[in-house]
């Protein structure tokens, strides 16, 4: 097995394996909400995967699946003038709908989402939204007495898809590999920030149109790109939407550490004779046991 196969197998190992179960639950949730709010039994209309799963950058073992569900616009006015916290009341209405289908599951309505916690530790976080004229969404926030906020995930999804296609399908695997790194090293960085930085990096990377055989260099160079980010910077602009993506802590020093380890791995790969076992151990030190041994 050579370098290209190492990274090909690694990417296959971290790919989400629960797609059938996820799709079934997504359709069931959508059908329930459509039945109660739109008077239709469609299991696809008015809903959308968002978050890392919607951007296709989630990996096996992720715990929270984000989806939005569009509600009829007249409900916005109903809950906007609701006595007390109308945003909380709206979330409770969605929660009550979900309890009809998932009576035995733990269902909570808190802050901005309705959460259904399944026994396999995958939680669906459902955000009820109203569609705005420019296809952004207004959603309820029950904190602090209640307010309305705006999100714009569609341009983010499209931007990731477009750039991934433009770089020979290498952006999405990079985002996924860095989630494995985040998990292994407990890095204080959110998934959207990983995707944002990867999106920025790969556009100017000289080997962006190459194959798995270049993934060792891609990981090394991206670790350096992350390590070089300004430690004083508070937020970055998300691809497509240009929304602010705030940092969760200093990820730079762990990126620096793994840049150095990746350099050691590549040195083993290019030694004469090649030291493949030692190289693999270095990549497993970075990414964990999903990297093939």
C-alpha cells in the first residue's frame, strides 16, 4: 500500500456511514412538521440539511445534525406579537409536533433549536425558520426575553460545493481530515471555521487539482496555514454568506505541532530507503486510529 492508498483509505474510514438512518429520520421529521404546519405529508418539502452535514464536511462519529424547517410566514406575525416570549412559544409548538412522532425520545426546546436525542447518540437540531426575500432565514432566539435573528446557510453550502468541484474534489476531504485532527487533538475550533480556513487555503494551493498522492503535502501546508493565522483575530468571514465565524480558542499552537509532525512523516516517506511504517505512525499521531496502519 502506497501513500495515495493511505490517504484514500483514511478518507473512506472517516466518511459518514449512517446516511441511511440519517435520511430516514430527516424525512420522518420533515413529514411530521409538514403535516402539522403545511397540511401536506411531503417528507422533503420545506426542510434543508445545514451545518457540516449540509456542507458535506461531517465525518463518522459526529453527534449533532443541523436542519432547518421553513414555517408559513403568517406564523411569524402570530408569534411576533405573542404575549410574553413568542420565540420560546414557537419552539414549544415545534417541540409538541415532534413529540407526536418521537414520543419515547428526549426532545428539548432551548435557545434557538428543538433537539431530538436518539439512542445512537446522534441528535437532530431543528431550527424553525421563515424565509426572507433574499433567501436568508429568520429564526427565533428565546434567550433574553426573545428576539429574531438571521442566518444564511445556502450560500455557504454552494460555495463549498463550487470550490470543491474546482479543485478536483479535494476541499471536502481536507475539511473532513481536519475534523479527525480536531477530535484527536481536542482542538478549540468549530467546524465552520475549519471549512472557512480550508476554503481560503485551497484556492491558492499549487497542487489543488492533484490526487490523494499529494494529500501529505496538503495536510502539511494547511497546518502551516492555520498556524500562521493571527492569534489576535476574533472572527473570519464564512464562504458564500460572509457571516462572521468566531474563534473558540487558540488553535494555532496545535496546528504548529502537527505541522512539525507532518514534516517528520514526509521525511520518513522520502527517505532512502523509504521508512513507511514510521511515516504511518506519524500520521496516526496526528489523525488517530482512523488512519490505516
